[in-house]
């Protein structure tokens, strides 16, 4: 029921995902039965693999997470997350209130053993391969231990989702030199340089390394990550507007646009934000994926595919295994961080 369009987008999106996933998938819809049914009538194949659970309680997009936790017991969002907790569903996908979704999912699903805080991760297009980036807004402030956990989760995510056997991991910083950046970032770098985890620690990366695809995984706090995400989206819109204006500037430019239309379509598909939609809440004991609220049916279907892929690849089981191995290392969270923060 969340997002800008509710069932009008979510139901067609499920139909698109069903075309790709096949008969081994089922969908549980939580919300206003009448509204969902009205859209579902146009998708008879989807109806055969779907169950609708009615509730007229919806968490508004502007509701504070604390209020949502107190008053949203019977909301569509909470009931969907409870389905994952009980095992009735393997994953939950929502375009609703991000803060409420994170708070409710963390309360009900809890964090995986060894993880202190969940993080929002997604995939960015770059000049090379696609890059995983986290955190994109779940944790505005972090310490060294949290960043190391993010690096671990991001590396496993890159292995599961992107198929990269040993992904390179970089810490986002204001420079690449060892002495630059805040203390907690330098402390995290010291730890990652010592421990073994399912990736290779590259070192510090800067903002322009993100579009250049310097590393497979970029790790940062939620404040910086969310700013970077919104800037990237804005630059994408700006670039598209500039190109459109350029090809409409004259008759000759319009002709050139017609001749280049296939190349332009290819370029657009590589930076289409709908294709990369679906932010995974990493670190929870359950699969929870957040879709942008303004996405169309194709964009939301991509978020569903992210969730289905994580379930089929056993992402949470693999993260738990990697964390257990990491915690067994003597160097993990030893005096390294303290030495960097408070050098003798």
C-alpha cells in the first residue's frame, strides 16, 4: 500500500516478476483487498499464485518510525514483515515509509548474530562493473566496528548478487592517504587491513571513485551514503535533461538524435534508476528490500527480483557463516582500533 501509487504499481510489478521467476514463486499481498482485487483482475495468471490479506491500516509516508511502531500493529507493512518472521514468506518488499520499514523490520526480524546494525545496500552503475554501496541511509553515524561489519556484509552481497568471487572493498573518505579522514574511518581501515574476510581491502576511495568503478564495494556511513545516492540520482536527471535539450536545439540536432536513437537507448538503459531499484536491508535475520516510492511497475519488479535472488542464494546463511569465521580471528576488533583513535 506504500509508495506513491500503491497497488496500481505493486500488482503489475508482481506480474512482471512472476513472468521471470516462474511457478515456484508465490505472492502474499497485504492491504486493502478491494483496491488490490481491482488491479489483480487484469492479471489472472498472477491471481493463481497470490493470496490477499486484508487490512485497512496503512502507515503514511510521513509518519515517524516511533509512531509507526506504537500504532502500526495491524498495518500492511507490519503484517508483511511478520509473515517473514513466522516463515509464511521468505522475503518482504515495500515501497513505503523507509524509517518505519527499517524500525519495524529490525524490531521483528532482529539482527543476525554478530551484527550490531543493519545497513541499506544497493548497486550503482559505473564506468566498469556495477558497484555495491552501503550504508545508504539506515545509520547516520557509525563507529569503526560498524563499518567493518558493513564491509563484511557488502562483500558477501557482492559475491551473492554480482557473482564476484573475491570483491574489492573500499572505505569512502576525503582522501586516499592513510592520515586523512575521521578517526573512526581510519580505525576501520586498520582493522580491515589485518583481518581476513570474504573480500580484498583496497583502502580509501574518494567520491569520484564511485562512478569510476574503482572497487566492487564502497563502504560509508548512512549520512554520507544517502547524500551520495541523491547526488548521483540528481546528476543522472541533469545529464538526461542536458542531452534532451541538446537534441531539441535545432532541426539538425533533431536529425542527429534520430540517427543516434539506438545508441541513446543503450546509454539510457545503463543508467536507468529503475533497473537498479531495490535497497536491501543487510544484517537482518530475514530478507527485507526497500523500493523507491516513486518507481513504476518495472522498477518495483526489479526490487522483487533482488529479494528473490537473495533468498535463492541463501544470503543470510552465508553472512552468518562469514561473521562466525571473522569473530574467531584474534585480530578482529582487537587493540588496532584503539591504537588508531588514541595512539600512544
